C-alpha cells in the first residue's frame, strides 16, 4: 500500500511553499494536479510520473491518484494556495472514504499559504478582523445560496473575500454581488483586487464597492471587500484590529 | 532608514514556515514578538536583538519596532500563523501610517500558513466550502458585535472558525455562541477542536455542536464548526465541495 499526500503549494512562488510541502513533493514518485500548478513546481519534478489536466476531469484524476496509491505509489496531489480551501483535499478524502477501510492508502494533508492570505499581504492588512470567504463559482453551488451568503456576510459586517469572482462565461455574477453588498455597505467601502499574488505577473488594484467591477477582474483574481472600519492610506488597505491609538 | 518586515511564521513547526519568512528572519538584526513565538524560532535567532513580551505591551512594542527601523535597523516583527489574521500586520501598518511619509521606513508583509488552515488540515477538509472566521476575544471588539456575527454566519450556513474561543477569564462566551449557533444549526453538526497544530503538543478532538463545549478548549484552541453538509467519517471532518460522486 502506498500513500497519498494532498499538498497546498502556496500562492505561486517556491519561496512561499513550506519545507514540509516541498519535501513531500520531492519524496513522491507520482504528482497529480492541474497543469497550471504542475508548472509552478516544474523544477521539483525530475523523473516523476505526472498526471495533469487534460488527461481527465477532477473526479477521474483524484480516483486515479487513489488507485496509484493503492498500487504502492507515493502520490502527491497538489493544489495552489491551501489544498483545504476550494482545493483537492476534500475531493480526495471524500473518494478515499468511499473505499473499504482495509484498502484505503494512508493520507496526509499538508497546509499551505492560502490565496486569501497572500492577497491580503500584498494589499496591507485587510483581513485583520473577522472575515468571510465566498466562492462565486456556481458550478458546484446553487447561485441562490451564494447570494444568500453574501447578504448575511454583509449584514454581519465581515470583511469579505471573493474567490473565482468572474470567468469568461460568468461575468454578471460579480455585478449582482456588488448590488447585494451595496444594500448593507456604503459605496466608499475599500475593495482590493489581487491577481497572481507572489507570481511574476502579480497585479494589485485598490478601488471601492461603488466602482470595483469596472476594474480588470478574472478567474485568477481575488477580491477583498472591507468592513465598516477598513480604510485606505498610502498604498495600503487596512482593517483596524481595534487598538486605541 | 531601515526596514520593517511583518512575518507570519506559520502554525509552529519550522517545517511549516515558508523560505521567504525564514530568510527575512535570518536577514533581520532585530526581532520583535511574543515570547511564545520567539521561542518557536529560537534556532534562527543567533546574535540578533530580541524585543519580546513582558518588556512592554503590543502598541509600545510595535512603536519600538518602528523606531528601530527608523534608526536604520532591519526589523522583523513575527506573528504566529499569518500575520494578517488577528496578528501584528495591522497594528504595525496603522502606526506606520501615522508617521509623516518622509520618515516612514519601508515595510513588507510576508504571509504565512494561517492557524485555521493548519487546524483544518489536521481535521481533514472542513473548510472546503465558504467559511467565516470569528475571534471570540472581546478585548478589542464589543461582545454584541461578535454575537451578531456568529448569528449571521450561522444563518448563511458558513463553516465557522472560532479563534480565541476561551481564556481563563472568559469561559462563558463559548457557551453563549453555542446557543446562538444552535438556533440555526442542528446539534449534530460536526465540530473540530485543534490545539497546537503542527506543534509537539498537537491535540485534535471531533465532537458536535450539542456537546463540544464539554471538551477541553483554551485560548490556544481553534474551533471549526461545519456547515449543513459537513460530515465525519473515520477520523476525518469533511465538508463536501459539491461534486456528485
């Protein structure tokens, strides 16, 4: 029986991948993941077997990862950011637990620097108080539930982080979310947009709730919307923790 | 003019600290942080000046960090987990921006593996869907606001992560939160409690919303409460992403 390790490789640069993650990749003989992520760790791959995108869909790919582990391989499934946040940790575990206990390979989840933390660091300190993380992708979640969550997060005055804010096919969702948030948050609430944090093509924009959807946003962007105390000063977006200064 | 770097050192083990964070600590000549965090990185300190707990409170300590940077030092302010989540990034930036632009030292924020991601990895994959992060410490936040946020997060069916769930002086807050959550979530909702993730004394408990406050919880614990789809199987707490399996 082999082993399966689900690894958060961090936001992009190898400088932001933990030693635990790196060693697990180096030790594995088989690597499974999207081609985009595989490319980020290309320098670590050597002669390893690689199961990438295109060959098959997510469920098939994770099923194959499990099968390889059952066959005695040391398999690393890689996700960008943290594998436990909209990553592969859940799917691998779900599939694993459908197998009979006797034939389940060992599993380990290795956390990574999450995309939201990397984006926040680039913006300054927008997450310094209670925050909510919401994905706008409705491929696996009903759109009505996503809108409901956005409304409750806004009413709770959470800092709100949006994953998958927009894709080529899905351009109107972010406008709908903006309108929902504007019911509860003022138009001048700071909004940060970060694309490719720590990668070569990193870009950062600071806007506000009224105007942010006019900026360039795509599926690689992460959007962070402030709470009622968040402010912008210099190039930084700052949510106060509450110290009296 | 020196430099100030605010560094998320990760959940505890050096194996979970990024190379970028480690190099910044090694390069700095002055280290600022709680003694507990300083101890975690003891092996990296060498002959560096250390400004730790006990000497002064958070605001004074960050002010001193800024002064040292203004005096030409390369100062590293360390926070456990990610410095941007209830850490020192916000306070340092707030103080920095109160200074005149001409005398502000350069600042960099280096993200780390956040405590919530480390705890989630130990539990399995509880954060796989939209989640909210709430601190129960009312030192800097009105208790009424914290309760309000918990109620909205529950109504939005978010996975809910609680930081600072309990301290020696604050033992009833977690009971109040449990009662609020029980208005919207069933008593058998899975709850994970992780203490010291990745550290030598790591402990993990899986319980449910009805019973979890009977378990050992302290200020070093992180509590993760599932959404309506979260389940426990084997030793794992899993929130499905939504794939049809």
